[in-house]
């Protein structure tokens, strides 16, 4: 049986109408990361789109940070070992939560399209699900940024300048 990648996308907010093509873009980003990282086997990823209020609550609950953020990653794997969906045999990589309001704010702030911002947040979070971590800074941060840009360039979403800020 051929390896399959299942991306489950849920819109949990009513603040912003999700633009046409965003769901396909998210799927393309998840696929591109897994191909780029030479991921073997079938995989499942859950992506939830929320508003600032919901991501603020999640950020406070899970990270003890009392403000909204752009994206949160909840990996289900450790050191490349993932839970497996018994029905499908797919490795469950984890959950991605994207604030559509933050994505819109940041697209405007950094002067690029909403598609570019959503793609960046999806790729960034996918890399977290696969074990990348930029929090220590240094080489890990550089390595993660290089992978992000490689995937986004492959998808035709080339960076137009510096847009990353540390919070």
C-alpha cells in the first residue's frame, strides 16, 4: 500500500472568513515538509485554525505565556517515534494550531501575502512536529530557518525580506 499523508483541517473560529485555497496550501506545506525531510510511512496531522482569543488561552494553558501567539505545535512523537492510528496504520505526528488573526497581522507587518504567512506558520510547525527546535537558538535556530526557507522556496513562496521577530 502506498504511503498516505492525511491532513485534517478544522476551522474553530468565526472571526475571519478563510480565503479560498488556504486549506490546499496547508496540505501542500505539510506534504512538502514530509518529502523534504524524507519521512517514511503514512502520516496524519491535525491543523486547527483559531482566533486570537483561543490561541491566547492555549498559549497560557500549555506554555504559561499570557498573550496570543501565531502558531502552536503539539507533537505526538519523541525522537522520531510516533503513536500509530490503529485503523489506518498512519503515524500521528501531532497537532498544529494557527491563529488566523495573527497570520493576517503578521502578513501586513512583514509586507507579504497571507498565503506566505500561513505557509510559513504551517512549515514552521510541521518542523516542530518532526523534532526541530529553535528555542535554544544558535545552530538549531539556523538549521530550522534553512529548512523553512527551502520548503517555502520549493513551493514558490520566496521570502521578500526579513520578517522574523523574537517574542
